[in-house]
């Protein structure tokens, strides 16, 4: 290596080596990696942004309708008003959570399903994914209103289609496109167990088709539940908000309005049923109480007639009043016990309290009865009869008043539910949020592209600095910048496919290219390095394919020939060699043909069209290339070439793939390996070197090929030019 190259290598790779050996995150390197991939990031981000805008525009708008219901505290009616303070123990109010579940029940939603015929599902036929959105953007409106669709049980799982012939006529088709029936708008069509009634339709063109299917009532209710939201506003406010989402703003408003109305009506019916039940109970007992009252009055009147008019003493009157009140309380407890026994067991505190109160009243009654026994017989009898009359009278009047009250309540029942806000649909769709989708898609594209670039960079263990190679104990003889012109030359050669020497040889096309200048530096370095070699045979190999060995070999042969050296280029890759393509030659009549004894050496040597450069192509692909290289004819070939040419360059296949380079290297005086920037790893290079050393071959150095100027690696080369003033 020349001092100039050593200086360049040291100067250009100090920073890169420091990054390689450091475990710390280098922000400048990360920024450089992203900057190098800026067009990829911009392209992916733009693509995602376009896709996001497309999704936002083509997605079907989803509208929302809402309503507001107030659940008021339920007033106690019926027998509950008769049970007094004990009724408060079991008069539990229905919570908002319970009412919400009632709204979402099949009892309420089932009516809505039947009202709007939701068991019949009709969908227009559009292109998959985008057809519906395109039709909407184009202003197309295709609707079909089906109020009745019945089909045989065996056809439930089959697909059916309605083809609209014109504005009034249609056909029902099965899954095989066979016509089942034909019908007219507004008329019921029946045939083969099918019934179809189309109330209205609107199409943009004749022949448009709709998919029609029948779903179960439970599936339709599930669809309602999935799109229905019911929640209490605030905590224990009794204000319940209902909302419904869907594609059709008019339909969702009608559906939600029907749900709220159905809930309101069932609530009224429920409250009216309670009053009616209580009224029936009281009317059932009124005749009995009336009969007992009449009987007690008759007994009192008969007793008075038999014993003439008898007045009670003051003491007896006081006792009578107490006894009447006591009997009234006992009768009231009887009503309470009848109501409580339906709700609780006798072990419940409320029931026990009622029984304890009854026992107290009975004890007081027995005391009064004992007191009455001290009165004269006549006084006792009339006292008892007066008591029965007054008690029955109070009970009858109380029940009669309650019957009248319940009759009024039943007639004017309004329930404890009030619709505050009727269902209304918002003008603006709630979904999709177009701007948000576009922004999120753009951010997602940017993040994914950045992540891809960083992950790719993290997984790329390729060498990016000559110092990484030198750390292995190998000298870097030349650092070859990547030539964009070489790539264009190769593409142009493949397109034209013409046998012209200048077609894809960069050294001839642009001798001032930086890559060619670097090869001139390699020529100078090898001039001194090969002075101590056993012959003038140079073998160029590498660890893996696709690293630019052919580019180095062909262009270096041209550079060496420019210095006046007579150069022989041998393509020893008899499997996949393609050196002949660079010079526009054919691969046959080459090395394999000569080594197999099918031709003479003179026939195998071809003129490349480049002054002082001859070529031996690979020849026909042999079945045993390694054995041919071990033949003495190959040794004789190199000996002859070494005597007749000033420089012999042998291009070999990758050493890690085949053993051919080890065979050739034993005969070559100098061995160089090519390593590609960002592709070959240090481990790969080291293993290739060890493979040569196992065969007793010393690798003189490395040609570091295709170096790219990146913001992330801090490797710089200077684009100097020195031309004449002519």
C-alpha cells in the first residue's frame, strides 16, 4: 500500500472505527442512516398518506342518532298505599341499570325488528372494497325497499339476487342465476314457496342487482344491540341517553324513535297493569265485606227490636271506641301480611315486626274482651254488635274509596318514563374521521419506513470501514468508490447486447472515473508488492458472490495495459463466469475446453479489443471444474502465460463456495481478496482468509470495493480531477 493510500484510509475511517467498537448509541449516525434513506422514507410515507386519503374518502359514512329519556321515581299505587310504613321496606325503586337492560331486551327490540323488517337484509352489488365508495362519490343512489321476503326452509342458506329490470319490474334469482320469480313494485309475488313484496326501488341504470338474504330474528336483534348504545348521564340522575349508529341517517332515526316509543308504551302498560291488579283484588273482597256489614247491621237491629232500645253507658262507649280502633288496626295488619307474605319469608325482619305488632294488638284485644265480660249481658251483646258494625263499616268505606282511587289511577296512568328528546340524526357523520385517518396513515407510513431503515441498518453487519478489515490483520490495498456510471453501462450492455468492447468497460468509457483512479493506485501498490512474488500471476478471489470481482479484474487489466504491460485475463470461474460479456465476446472455446484437451491454447486466447489485453473465457460449463484446474495442463498454462505476458490475472469463484480458489492460489504468486462495502462481514472475510491459510496460501491484502458515500459512515473520498488546460 502506498503512503498516499495509507493516509487516505486512516483519514477516512477514524470515525467509522470508533462507531464500530462503541456500544453507545450514536445519534449522528442514526440521523445519517435516516438521511441516506430519505427518499425511501418520503416515498413510503407519501404512499401511506395517499392510501389513508383513499380510505377516508371511500369509507362509508356512519351517522349517529340520539334520544333522551327520563326515568322518574315511581309512585306507589295499588295495595302498596295500603300497607303504610311497612311498605317502605319492600318498595324498592327500579334502578337505571335495570331500565337500560329492559330497553336492550328482546321484548323491546323485537318489536322494532318486526316494524322495519330487519330480518330481510338487502345490499347493493358493488365492486369489492372500493365499489361502494366510488358509487357514493359519484352520486349514485341504488335503493330497494323490501317489506316481505319469505322462502323455503331448504333455501335459507342459499344466496339470492334481485335483478331490477326497470323502475317497476324485477326478478328474483337463485345462486345459479336461475329466475325464481318475477314481480312488480307494490305487488306480492309468490312462486315455489317464495314470497316477495317490494314496496319501492330506485336505481341509476336498468339491470342493477341487489343481494337479498333472510336472517333470524335473534340475529337482527343482535345487530340492533351492536349498534345501540344506552347509558345513564351522570350518576343516579335518572336521565338515560340512547344512541344508534348506521349508514342510513333516516332509517337510524326512525329505528331509535321506535325503540324509545316502545319502551315508553311498555312502561305505561306495566304501571297500568299494577293498578289493575290491585283493583281486581279489592273488587274481589268488596262483596264479602259488604255482606259482613249487612249481616252485622241486621243482627244489631234485630237485637234492639227484641230488647227494645238500649243505650250504652259512658264506660261501654269508651270501650267500644277503643275496640273499633283495635279491630281496624288488626284488619290493616291483615292486608299488610297478605302483601308482605308474597315478598318475604316469616324469618324476614319486616315480617317479624308485623307479627310482633299483631300479637301486641291481640293481647290488648283480649284485655278489652275481659273488661267487657264484666258488663251486664245485654250491654255486652250490644257492645259486640255495635263493634262489628262500625269495624265493617270502616273497612268497607276504606276499600270503596281505594277502588275509586285506583279506577282514576288506571284511567290516567302515564308511567314513570318521560321522553325528553325525540330521536334526531346528526348532519355530520361520526365515522370515518377523514383528517384523522389521513394524519394517522401518514404517521404510520413514516414510522414504518423509519423502523424498516433502522432495523435494516441494525441487521446489516457488513464492513463499512477499512479499519475493520485491518483489525483482522489484513492490509487494504485499495478502496474503490462505487461508480454509478458502471451500473448504467451494465444496463445499457444488457439492453443492446452488442459485441462492442467499449460497451460495459468503465476504464475505456470514462478513464477519469474515481473507481478507475483507485485502480491505478492499486496498480502502483501491486507493482512493488509483486516484486517479491514467485511469479507474475495475480489471483483475485473473494468470500462470496456478487462483490464485484469481475469488475475489478476486467478494469484492472485495462488499467495495467495502459501502462504498457501485456496482460492476460483468465476467467477461472468455469461455473458462472461472465468476463466475456464485458468485452462483448462469447464464453465458448475457453478455459474448460482447453483443459479438457478439446482445443489448443492459441484458439482459447481471445483478443478483447483493448490494447495489450487478451482473454481466456470460461468455456463450456464442465461437470468437474475443480478436477480440470488440478490437471497439469492448467499448471502449464500459467507457466506459459507467466513467460509470455507481463501480468496474468486469474478471476476465481468465491472461496467459501468452492475449492477452486485454493487450487489456483497454490500456483499464483500473489493473492488478493475483494470485499464489498456493506455486504461482506468481518467474520466472513476472516473465514475466507483462514480457508486460504489452510491450503498454505497467503492473502496479500484486500480490495475494498463499491464504497458508498453515506451520511451515516463518515467515510469520505474526494472528487478531485486533474486535466490539461487544452
